């Protein structure tokens, strides 16, 4: 998706939701990036609603949740 939107001169996240791909649990750099973003959104009283897709190559649509808290 990123390559497509860049090829037509558009910003991908103007069309695709912001995404964090966490592969290695709580020590993963993407997890830390997510926490930083989440905290900033909380400080600004923005709604934090996230689609959580568990598992690498295992979910096949199962176990997808919509969350609005870290818990």
C-alpha cells in the first residue's frame, strides 16, 4: 500500500489507518512506538480505538478485537 500511494504522490496514512506491527512482545521497538503514540493521544484527549490482530500467519480473521484501552 505504501509503495502504491507514494507512486501516485500521496501520503499513505491519509488513506490507510496508522499501523504498528509488533512481532517480539513488550520489548519490540514497534510496541514502544505504539505506547508513545497512545500516550500522546491520551494526553490530548483523543479517542484511542485500535484494531488488534493476534498472531503471525495464524489468525485468518479469528481473534481480531477492537480495543480502546491498553488492558
